[in-house]
């Protein structure tokens, strides 16, 4: 009888201890690479309706985050890396950690592949709109001839000095300063300013579409042609592997 009572006592203690101990949980971990100045939604597995949550960034100068219906929305400000943590404020515990790596448009070998090929999704090579239908073919031939010497040109961009260089196999060389954000690239050299629209090429790793607006130039040259738009899309490709924090993108 004493043995039975002892076993029952031990069983009750074990049951009580098991109920009082907090159940272990695994912190969800995600990682994401984002271009400087861009935003990105990260879909996480954590059910955001179960508790109250808040987000904390280790370095708010690099990136911050907010919660929305799609998950975690991350905004970036400058290159580097930071950790964003999702905290369950009801239970005061971390439920998700997102490693954020912010990349800057910066490389020692970006190649100009020339005018975007026809039919590229969202980026036809040359866009010309004019009332006089004889003029667009003439302009297109001229634009393609002007671009030929620069196909294969190598550009370098230095984030620290904000300087760039451009050289071709035929000996053409340019150097100056530049400004870049997620939608534009401006080159300043030889007392000139060359502005491009900037976006990432779809379906191409480290590829970019640079758009030059030449509408005003050709409106002046053909004042009676009824020109409303002349834009050229170029494809640039980053041939250097970008490394940041020991990771390769």
C-alpha cells in the first residue's frame, strides 16, 4: 500500500511539473536581400491574429519594418545589414527574426549590352511616337547607329566616392560623378549631365533597364513631325558578383 501511495505521489508531482513548465517554441527565421531605397514584403508563417506584436530593427538607419495585411513590410535606407525581430508583446518573446541585407548599386564591372531587344516585357527597345509616320524609322536607324560604339562598354561605380568611369574596347573613355536612387541614374561628366530612368530587368539576374528620354531633342530637330515621345531602353548587366557580409547575391 505504501508503495502504491508513493508511486501516486511521484506521478502527481511529474504531472504538475509538466503543466507548469513553458512549452518550448522555435523562432521563425527569414532572410531577404533588398536594394537600397526599395521596399519589400516578407510573408511569414506566424499567425499575426493570435497576439499583439511589435517590430524592432537593430539598426534603423539601414532598415525599418511595419506590419500590414501581407505580413512584414521592410523599408530600406542605406546599404548594410540588420536584424528585424517580431515580438509577441502578450508573452514578451521573439517569434520571428528577419535578416535584412541592403544592397547598393555599386560594382566595378557593369556591361552595356546595348538597346533592349524587341519584345522585352515592359521594355521595348525604342519608343517613338509621331504624327508624321516617315520620321520614326529614320530616328530609330540613327539611334541604333549612335549606340553601336558603346555596346560592350564597361562601367564602374564607386559608392564611397560617387565617381564612375566608362571605357570601350575602341578606346572611348569617360569619367565623372553620379547620383543613383531606385528609379534614376544621373551621370555628370565633361560639363554634361546625362539622366536615365532606372529599373531592374525582369528575368535577368543583376540586369538593369536604363531609359533615356530624347523627346525634347528630336522635337527640336523635327518641329513639324508631331513628335510626342522618343525614348530608348538600354540593357546593362552587372558582371561582378556582389558580396556583402560574407554572402553572395
